[in-house]
C-alpha cells in the first residue's frame, strides 16, 4: 500500500554528515497518522532499529546513535528524515525507512547505502 523511497545515502568520511530522506506515497490515510522508523543493516549483521518517530512527533533513538542522529518528519511533504552527524565507520550499513499504520501494517523502503570511510 505505502510506497517508500529513501534517498540521500552515499560515501562520506568519518566525522561527516548525511541527511537521509524517505518519501511516502500511495497512502491510504493521512501521512500524519503513521508512525515512522529508520532501520539499518550492516554486512553480516541483523537489522537494527535506529530511530523512531510517532504520529505525535515523539522520538526515540538507539544508544549507538544518540546525540549524533536525529529523526524528524514533515507531514506536508509526506517525508521522514534522518540527519546523521559525526558519522563513524561503524555506521556503514544499508538504511531502510518504514511506516506503521494505525492498524499495525508496516511498509518498507528499498534501502539506501551509507558508507563511512575511516
């Protein structure tokens, strides 16, 4: 139902910044009613929850990225963002966005590669 397209990934040096965007379309309901999250998966590792933002705007983030990453949303643009600062090589992963409807239905984006060089 919900189509999610991530963008903004790329190759950066350690200490650099990137902003990921996730554009939602094909929504059955107003975007403001969906919770949204960012996940990442590094090579050889499982999927890790990075940050979440609720329909109310409340946010949570993983301890590994606290103080460096910030999730936000612009409901007028149907977009979720992940601002990533002070990037570390261990942040290298494919980053995925996801939405969860008020009925609990989850949709996933295709992922965008973030590579941080040392």
